[in-house]
């Protein structure tokens, strides 16, 4: 196993809060002028993809967190394993991919994707509940996920 | 759809999110009595603690936590249950990583992590809690078993 990266747990939650704002705006637009929603979905797709694949690139969220938020907080009570949030980003990415692709021929898909991304990000940011991590074992057990 | 309808839909989605979060806060970690009265077989569990294979249950009770590597809240639960073990001698705490042991998850029908089992002195499952356990509930169960 490679060296474990440990992170401030408030970082991912701060990112999730921004994501949830994007997602609910996308959800609102998707019922009206849905092209805007689709554009926001592309932005979310890029942000998720960056945190899943961009290993050495500083994510805009973590830049904002380190520059403006972290200095105003007290030291974290504990550091956290970076794998659960990373897995959550992968789940988010799969929803964003669904939204981006369905935008080509099925606008309702954008609405659905935005709603799910909002729910997951909001619950993570404001209730500390990580839906993707909760579902991990269930998804493995019914064979939808592999190691 | 006009702007009003859009706001109503977005507001409903927001309300649903808050309802789910609140319900989750309330119901998660309460647990329930286990009616299977199954005894855990430590030789099948094959779990190590400080590098030594665990072969005996705690004197009065054993807390078994099931975790995965992707579980964000497991390390916190691990810390607080370890604390509890440190304070009470008749209590054994073990942590089982089931990321690669889906057979165990299927056997005990575990669908979320952390899941905590409270066993009596003979290894029989008495109580099971899915999600982050509420401290008062763990205490009450342990008191019933005479472990505190």
C-alpha cells in the first residue's frame, strides 16, 4: 500500500458546499433555460474530473480553502484518510458524466443528475453524511463496484 | 416553466435534502436488538489486534466494529471505542476491515459501515448498530451486560 495521505476533513466539506450551490443553480436552470444547466454540468464535470484524476494539480476548491478558509479556522481536531472523500468525488464524477452525456439528447437527465449531485453534496457539507461512502459496501455486495 | 415554478422546485429539492439529513441524524446509530442469537466464531473472523490474532472474547462484552477503507466516519468511531476499551477492563474492542471480505458482510447482512456489534461474554450477538453509534445507547447496552 502506498503512503496514506491525511487531510483536514473540513476541506472536502467546504468543497461540497460550493458544489451543492452549483448543483442547485443547475437544477433550477434545467427546468427553465436548460442550456445554462448543461453548461454548469460541464463545470461540475471538470471539477470532479480534476479531483479524481489531477493528482498533482491544485484543485480550485483546495486553493480557496487553504488561502481563505483554513487560516480563519482553528487547527483540525483530527486529520482524515483521503480515500473516502476521493471515492465520493468518483461518485460525483459518475453523476456529472451522466448529466453531461444526457444533455446531448435528453434534457431531463441533466435535471436528475443535478438533483442527485445537490443531494449528495448538500448532505455531505451540512450534515457530514457521505452518501457515496455509505453506499460503498452495498454497491460492492450487489456487484456494481469492484476493488 | 416560469421563474416561480423553478423556485418552487428548487425549494422542494432543498427541503427534501434537509428532511433526509435530519432523519438520518435522528435514526442513524440507534441500533436494534439482534434476534438471531448467533455466536461469532473468532476462528472464522480471523481478526488481528496489535499484530496478534484475537482468539478470546472480552470477559463481559466484546465490541466488534466493521469498517472499510472508504468509510469516512470509521476512524472516529474506532478512536472513541478504543477509549472505552481503555477505561473498562472487561471490554474487548476489535475492528474488522471488510473491504476485501465481502463474504463476512453478506454473512452478517452488513450494508453500511461503520456497523458495530455488541456481544456478550460468550460471543453471542446481542445488539447491532449501523452508522456512527450514539454514545448513550452503547453505554446503556454495556451496562445491561455488566461491562461498565
